[in-house]
């Protein structure tokens, strides 16, 4: 008999399992994929660490999360400074003086502020992502760098999306291309999988095991279950399906040393079917003579069956809350992670949430 059955070997499940083992609990981790690590999984090809499920850049202002992850890897000083392409035009991201200068041919923060102030006058109330974006950066930037990207990313119009999504991106009136405002940032040298391997060291893991397909049998072998998969799947979709946005990642090997000169390039026009191209070698300055790139195509969840992004709108939130009520009736069940909590969590938030659960449920 196990103390804890942990469903999912992603960052959440692995942090929890690690801490539970340290406290003397006997854990079993089951994972439906053929590898551990969830979406932060990386693997090596010709001296380059490939981020299989899209670019993963660790960034945080939370010292506890930073100190925690640094126990398991050494981080480099990578700073994410993506480029955006709109048709033939190239802009720096996030929205900063380099972007404004290129867009309007201006030089000073005062000139940029005056243009944005004028353009934001059309918005009187912020009800959706379009209003929020125009109010932050004005209509020109919204039309070229936000609208097309966001509508392909989320598969719906900016007027039907919540304002919060766009507030993830900094807007600053300085010439600073750092995509994040956080104090700490970097990529683990050697990739992310080593972190999960160390977290799960000494813990029994069963790969290729879908908990939901063997729920009855597996539920009996542990006193408690920590479930980090999709909550609607746990209840066999009995109340209906939650919606997610999915992605397809197309990896290509290129016989050249340096394809795009930067780790991340965003394609912001609607007509290009992918949102980003990442060139993996630039995360760790690999000197490999070849390169690997991944194109990221946003697609409907039904196309892949892989739930990546929760869709936190009203309808889905209501349905999710009904599942949470069902989950509360089962005192053997704990929930955690991006899928089970139906939240757009970055890695640092995932670690903090897992440590919080450890504090509240293990002694
Ligand atoms: P997951 O990684 O999804 O792990 C859940 C695990 O559970 C998976 O391995 C899954 O296979 C398994 N599972 C699910 N159902 C079952 C079942 N029934 N039986 C058995 N196993 C099951 N965060 C950042 O901080 N920086 C970034 O740059 C960043 N980029 C991202 C880019 C993309 C495209 C995506 C999708 C996310 C990104 N994130 C980023 C977020 C980051 O991936 C998450 O914070 C983190 O992976 C969450 O870990 P988790 O354990 O909650 O979920
Ligand atoms: N976004 C945009 N243009 C860009 C980059 C991002 O409009 O060039 C918007 C888009 O709506 C996206 C959101 O900002 O969903 C958050 O971007 P982020 O890079 O944080 O997305 P993630 O890496 O989590 O997919």
C-alpha cells in the first residue's frame, strides 16, 4: 500500500513526490506519457537541448521558487528578448521604446506616451482583450503585434477574450527588450529533464500508465491520490468537456549554424499559421554545427487530445467549479497543477503551489 499515488510526473507532481518522500511517505507516480517531466521535458539532439513542448524560460520574482529550482540545476544568464515579425516588418518585444521607435519613427518616451495617450482615447471601458490592449499600447501596436497573434493563439476574436491574458506582457518606456520584469531568469544548463530526474530520484514511477483508464484498480493501492491531470477526465466527462487550447510543435533539423539569430521569433500576422519559431540552440548557446527549430501551431484541442492552455472564460469556469464541487466529496483526493486547477500557471507558480500543498497536507 502506498501513502500517495501521484498522477502525473510534471513539475507539480514531481515536487510534491520529492517532498513527500523526504518526509518518509511512500509514493508511486503514474504517468501516461512515455517520459517524465510533463510539459517542461527536454531531450538532447546533436548537442542541443530540445524543448519538446515549446520554449520554457524560467523567470520569477519569488526567491523561494528560485532557490528551490536551483537545488536541482545550474541556471545560465539567458534573458528572453523575442523578435516579432509582422509581414516584412521586424519589431522588438515586449512593447518598449525599441518597438515604439520602429513603429512611429520617434525617439523619446514623451513622444511615445503622447501617441499612445491619443490612441487609447477610443477605449472608455475595458471589457475584453481588445479594449485592454488598445488601452495599454494603442491601436497601431494592437493591429500589428497583438490582434493576429492572439486570435490564432486562442482561436477566437480578441473581443471574446478576457483582458488578463495581455497583461502578462510588460509595457515600458525604456529601451529594454527583456520579455519579463522578474528579478530571476534563466535556462537550466543541460535542460529541464535532469531537474525532474533528481526530484523523482528513489521514487517508483510507472510510465505509459493512464490513471483514468485504470482508475478503480489504482485508487485502491494508495491512501491518498494527488491528481495533476485534467479534472473533467478524472470524472469521465460526466458533466461535460472543459475546453483547452492546444498546440502542435513541428521540429526541423537544418544544416546551418544559426537560423534566426535568437531563441524566439513571434509571427504576429493572422495569415502565417504558426505563432512562434523557436531555435533551441540559443537557449544555451550551443556550438553545434547544425540547428533545430520548432514551429508552434495553435490548434483545437480535439485535433491533438493534448490540453495545454485552459480557457478561463465564464462558461468554462462555471463548469470547472462544478467539477471542483464533485472533487470535494472525495476526501482521498488532492488536486494540483496547471490542468487539475485549470489555471495558466508558469513554472514558478507551479512550484510555490506544490510547496503550499505539501505544507497544508503533509506533516
Ligand atoms: P504538466 O507539465 O502538464 O504535467 C502534468 C502531467 O500529468 C503530464 O506529464 C501528463 O502527461 C500527466 N497526466 C495527465 N493526465 C494523466 C493521467 N490520466 N494519467 C497519468 N498521467 C497523466 N512556464 C514558465 O514558467 N515559462 C515558460 O516559458 C513557459 N512556457 C510554456 C510554453 C507552453 C507551450 C506551455 C504549454 C506551458 C508553458 N509554461 C511555461 C508553463 C509550464 O509548462 C507549467 O507551469 C508546468 O509545466 C506545469 O506543470 P504541471 O505538473 O502542473 O503540468
Ligand atoms: N501576445 C501577443 N503578441 C505577441 C506575444 C504575445 O499578442 O507577440 C499576447 C497573446 O495573446 C498571448 C499573450 O500575449 O497569449 C501572452 O503571451 P505569452 O508570451 O506570455 O504567452 P505564452 O508563452 O504563455 O504562450
